[in-house]
C-alpha cells in the first residue's frame, strides 16, 4: 500500500509491484485511482482489476502504477525477462 500511496500523493513517479497479495495493493490502488492514476500489467498493458484477486490468488504478473503518461513512458522502456 505504501508504494502506491506515495505515487497517489505525488511523492513518487511510479511503482512496480510483483508477486503480491490483494491486501498488499487494494487500498493503494483505490488511492491511486482517486488521484487519477492507473496500474497496468507490464506484460500486456491491461489495467489491473482488483476484483480479479478477491478469490485469494496472488498477483504474480508484474504491474506498473503511476499517472497515465508516466506509466506509458516507463512501460515502453521496460522489457520483461522470462524465467
């Protein structure tokens, strides 16, 4: 939650999350959305939907959070490695 709260408050430009539980990011995602930010998967650019994780499964895919323009710029610079 802390990383996303910093982004939502404008104290950090972006945050990368990976292999987290829904309780690790749900509240932060709400703050981020309220501030006009987005959180997208790095592998396909789709928006993260917290309801996908309400069954208790972990969010294993890497996610990038920030303001829309920042996420687009950073995602273009990040390449994922398999393995």
